C-alpha cells in the first residue's frame, strides 16, 4: 500500500514537471515567433535605419571633436 502511494506521488511530481517543461517550451516558441514577426515588420526596419543614421552622425561628430582635440594639444606647446 505504501509503495502505491510513493508511485502516485512520483507520477504527480513527474506530471507537474512535464507540464512545466511543456509550458516553458511553448513560451519560448511564442517569444521566438513574436521576435521574428517584429524583425520582419516595416516599423522595425524603419527604426533600424533611423538608428543607423543617428549612429553614423554621432561617430562623425566624435571624429571631428577628436581631430580638433588632437590639433589643439599639438599646437598648445607652440603658442
């Protein structure tokens, strides 16, 4: 009788764990599908292009500032 109770308890634990694993798998699949839809969307493409333009402008400005600072420090001793 005690063995039957232990087996039933193990089955319940396994069933709960199996269900949890199934839910996790379904959730991961849902998130992956949602991410794919977002990446394929027109809005994402436009946002990506905007970010690319802004990044280029920032690095361009940073390059100009770097060049000005180098010029300043090189000519600082000459003055």
